[in-house]
């Protein structure tokens, strides 16, 4: 028999083509089959080597050759000789570290699941190697590698496939194979029976809670809230919702949520897999812990209309405590986690909490389900169960700290009420085998990159989850209740703020125009006259001397291209006509070709140092390279502070637009800068403080000066008067639904001379997305007329 094989040459590796040819079956018995997706790690590929088919895959190919383990890669293997095979894969990390789950399925059954942070079975030149032995009958078998990337810091850190390998260990007769497979089948059946009886135990516990027949000794009641332990299962309930956790001996993960308003279940997961948290450590020994299977202690209490459960896991290297509360008349559970590194030489790196597995779709096959993500001003996308790809956002970057799954007029709400704006990653990951989703929020802890170990972490605010009725707007109303108490809302609504420029609140028109040549200066005048406009902003993105349109000389923009006197004269003339000039300033990049970069030793003193020891740079916007700056450094703070003061003081501009800073966030690992190394709120705190510094300097010179930034970011609304939305299209402008009255947003196409949109432009409809905008506008007006919106009408 000659098994038909497909040879994957360099063409396949580059995703270009496949060539077919036959390989004699005997070849399979001699040497292992190895699939190298990456030619760099296969210096001597043998074009005649036996091969097996790569039949499908959406694993992306990075830079044309590296196969990212983020997606699925399927092999069809034709087994010529029945026997015991060693099957496995090696992975490697490109730079820094990887954080992915990597699963191997054989004939549809999950055989190996590892996290790239787990200790591998063997190490060779930074490759991790995972394998096990399996019995294969003669014939076709499907093998699938599924990688799910869990970013915990920045956007990198993928695991990459090095090789996929199959090697015959021992030949077996077909009869022996059958006997082995039968034995394995019995084992599977026993496992299924055990799982079924565990599910019955869970159902019985839920029924007891629903019937309110938990013995008095095992529960506490306050108002309509009940906290207790039923048949070993901890639970919380009120009139709206029931939450049930796995038994203390089984890991204490969240098992069931029943929404009593709709009568529907939100969650179904086996007790052995019920999740709560995951902790990644640095140091020696076991570097990753999660709750599943780890025994714990549970206590319950209820008082003043609030039920409470306290979970404690005392493990070898870490002690984890979770407290979950449920109030009367609220469907949302509120939790906090504290984690302490216990053993010497062990520090915390990432705390993932909550982890919720087994989230059920709201609509059949998840076809009508949507995920709301707070990236930019808001976005709804289809369920990851349909795309097969995880939906992930990082905050900061995302504008707010909540997300929901919605469908059929119901929703599952997740938020973190963190007033410190710490770094976190929200991830919805599909489990397509089971048709459920996993949700998690991972927190790279503050200072994890420092030499000294971080020993403790505690939630900075409540982690909130639970069912609600409605859509994205209703979810926004839930978040708004907390958001208006967050530190960045402390100055109150715009209508009551002393430091918010009145003229900006009343602004009628926003134009972009480069004030580079005398001829271009005429454009804002002509626009103003033609439309007979009231107060206007002219965002000037071309006043500097560089060859490129706007930011090639950052931050050395001065003197302006029109000359010091010329520019000041033009600004004054425009202001006299009611047009306020707001020049562009890049808040993140320093041109490496400038004299100041060299003389002031910018790379060392202010460069944002990545974990790999490199200060990143870019060609964007300039014929020279520009380097990224660390917002926490004295040098960069002084640079931007002096520049903006000179613009406002000497040239009379009405404020500045600071590009990049709110959303180009990264961690700086330079230990000489004096800030915490990576994670936590290093970025948001440094940038907020930098904005505050600039704002103070400008306001001293002109109390009416304004500050604007790039991309919506809630944690800046007290220090930025307005922000660029990045674009005008959104199918869920949830940022406005949360922060209306408290901040201003402008939008449109970047750096162009067409008018910019202001505030709630989408209420007016738009030519391209008219229908959608009209529908949103109708709903918004409905809410307002129904008295649900507090408008800043005093403006
Ligand atoms: Zn730094």
C-alpha cells in the first residue's frame, strides 16, 4: 500500500501552494515524521522526506514564515503501521515570553493541553517539547493543534510552532490495537459516568437552593439575600439571581448562574473544570497555579442586605483569597481577590481574575449573540463562537473597563471598578468543542518586571459580573453608576466645571488646517466667512519646519515655519475672528535625527526601554527614525511642558492636541527612570501626571486653554478637555452613553482638511451609515425624553 502524502515545501511554509506526490508506506516505519513550519529552524530540509497533510489551518504566519500558535492547524495522518506512537509538538517564543494555551486533539479528543508557561517535558535551545504516547490503528487520523493566545502584557508574546512530530515507538498487531482501544473506551465511559453523576449532584444542589430548602445551619439570610453551602456547594441568591460554586474539595470554581428574571441559565461547566482564578509567578519551581482541583476553605455570611462568601486556597507557593458579595435587589456579584506569594524566591507576575468557563450562548448556536467591547467609543461584534477567534482588548487602550455578551434581549455583564486604571486584558475565548465561552481579566501586577519580587496583589476595586436585561445601552447605564464616582469624574459634569473652557463647550465648528504657508492661512478665514461660523477651532497640524505634513520634527517644532513673529501674528488674527488655533504635538516620539536627541542623551534618559532591552522606534510621520519616550521621565515631562508653555505663552495658541500618548501604551523596563517596572498603573499614572503637568503650565498662562488627546480614555477625562475618537463609525457609541455630560469627543478622519465631527455627531445621521445612526439617534432621544439622561443642558 502506498499512502498518499502531501509534501509541504517552502511554498506551503509561505502559504503559497501545495504539491502532491506519493511516498512509500514503509518510510513511515523508519524515522519520525516532522513538520517544520519555519524554515529558519530547519536548516537542512529534505525535500524527499515523508510527509503528512496539513489540511486546514487559520494559524497566522508571522513575517511570512513563523507559524503563530494562535488558531488551529490540522494534520491528516495516514497510519500505515498500527502501533504505539509518540505524538507531540515543540514550541518556542520569539522574544520575551509567551502566554498561550496549546491543545493537541487526536481524532477529535483533547489529548494534551498545556500553557506556554507550564514546565515543558524537555528543553532544547529555548524550545519547549510536549508529547505523549498514543495507540493508533491503521488508517486515517486527524490531529489538530489549537493555540489560544492570552496576552498579559502588551501585544506580543505569542507562542510559535517549532515542529509537529509523530514517531512510531512500537508496532502492534491489529488485535492488540483493538484491545488497547477497548480498554481506553472503558476508561472514557467510566469518566463520562462520573461526570454525569457529578452533574446530577450540581442539579440537586441548584434545586435545593431554588426551593429554599437549605438547612438553617448551612445558610445566613439578610433581607432577600441568602449565603450558604448546600450539599457542599457554596451559593449566593436573592430574588434576581442564583450563583453556585464547586465544592471545596473540587476547586471552588463558578459552576452555575441562573437569572431568575428571565429564568435562564448563563453557565454550565463540569465541576472539575469550574474556574475562578489563575496566578502566574516568577522565580523557581511551579510557575502557574489555578483553582481547578485545588482544595479550599469556604465561609459564608449575610448581613445588612448583603450575602458574602469567602474562599481561601492555601497552596505551596501562593495563598489566594476571594470574597464575593451579592446585595439585595442587584443581580450582579461583586468580588475581590488577594494573592500572596508564600515561598521564598517567588514573586507574582500576573493575576487572572475572574476566570469564568462554560458561558452559554443566549441565542441558538450563538448566531445572534454579540460582544460589546469598549475599544475606542465602543464596538459590537459577533460571538467568538462563530468566528472561532478570541475577542480580546487591553486596557488602557480600550476606553473603559467593561464588556458584555448579549443576545435575545439579555446580557452577561463583566466590569472591573478600578479607579487606579491599572493595566488589564479582557478576553472572551471560544470553546468550540463545547459551544461555550470562557471570560477572563488578566492583571500584570505593578512592578512585576523589577528585580525585587512582588509578593502581594489585591483587587483595587470590585470585579463585577452577572446577568442583566437589555442591550449595550443598559450595560452602559450599569457602568455609568460607578464611572461617575471614579477619580477622573471628581471634577463633575462639564456644566459645573471651573477648569473646562466655556468656549470649547460651546464650540460650533472644528477644522483641520496646516498653518504652514501664508496661502494656507486664508483657508480658515474663508471657511469662517463662508459659513458665518461661531467659535471655531483650527487644529493646526502643519506649523513646524519639517518636510512632512505634521510631526516629523517632534518635539522640536519651534520656531514655526511662518517664523516666530509670523505665526504669532496669524494666531492673533484668527483669534480676533473667533478662530482658536490648537497645534499638533506628538506626546510619545522624539526624532532621533534632532540635535537635542543627541545632546540631551534622550535615549538613555527618557527612552522607553522594552523588556528586550531596545528602545522602539518608527519611521511613521518622518524621514528620520523617531524613538518612543517614557512618560514618567523628568526629561520628557520637561520637554513637553516647556514646548506647550511656549506655544500658549509666546504664540497665543488656545491649547494643544497631544497625539499618541493616551493609547500608544507600553511598559518601560529602564530601572534608572525611578518608576515601577511594568504592569499595574505604571502607564496610566505616568501619562495622567504628564497631562496634568502640561495642563497646569498652559492654564497658568491662559486659564481658558484646552488640552486634547488621541482616542477615548476614561482615566484622562479630568485632564483632557476633549479627545479624538479615531473615527466616526460605531454600532454602539457606549463611551457617550457612559460619560455624556462629563467629557467631549471630536472625531472624523485624521489629519485632513475636511471638517471634524463634534460631540454627538451620530445623532445627526451620516450618509454612509445613515440607517444605523438614525436608529441609534431615535433610541437616544427616547431615553432622554423618558427622563433617563442627565443632560448638561446648563451649557
Ligand atoms: Zn521609563
